[in-house]
């Protein structure tokens, strides 16, 4: 997340969408933005239940230990202030 956030701040992009299964990423993103006094804000946060389609896609790339206990996918939308 840190590399993606740094790349976003350095770019000309006006928004960034991050989808994650990491439950603490929203909190960590807010802390990083505040700690570095970035001119970025979390403009939206959405969560949805993990679907069978998600699990099917992940099976090709990840071990079930990486996502087995996770129940939601969280989407965090960042925008420039």
C-alpha cells in the first residue's frame, strides 16, 4: 500500500481505487495520509462479501491460508484534496 500511495501522490491521477482483503488497510491508509500530511483523502469505503467467483480467481494465485478466514473485500477510494 505504501508504494501504491507514494506512486499516486507522485502522479497526475485524480483518484485511486484499492480493493483489499486486509481488514486493517483502511485504518493504515488513514494513518499514513495523516502522518505524512498528504493532500489526499479517503473519499469512499465500500465492503462486500467474498463470492465464490473471488475464491475461484484467487485459487490460481494464492494459498487458501492467505484468504481462508477473510469474509469481506473492502474497496477504498482515494482522491486529491
